[in-house]
C-alpha cells in the first residue's frame, strides 16, 4: 500500500492530499529515511511524522484497504 493512502486509512493524517503534501515537504520519514507519497509500506515499518514542534512515531502493525473509525487505531502502535 502507498504511504499516503496508509496515513489516511489509519487516520494518522485526516486527508490523503494532506498526507501527500506532508510527504512532499519532507515531514514524513519511513524507517529513518525521508519518504515520498508513493513509497510502499509493509508491516513492521516505522513511520515518523513532524507536525510543527510535535513528532509522532508509530510502527505499522496491520495493513488494510478500508477500516472503520474505531478499528483504525489497531493499524499502528505509537512508539
């Protein structure tokens, strides 16, 4: 699955266009390297997102095309 779609489906970022812009701006890294929106993600990858002065670090635990809102938090775990 593409990184921007994963960020949207898992609800780490609300909209895919915002996820795409964050990747283009270099605010998203995958396994310690800056990642583009089209980068493929897999279970076990570590995502780091910079929101201004706040950083979010999460490990991918599950990949699914669509999930319900209350199940989205099961797709990752905060580190």
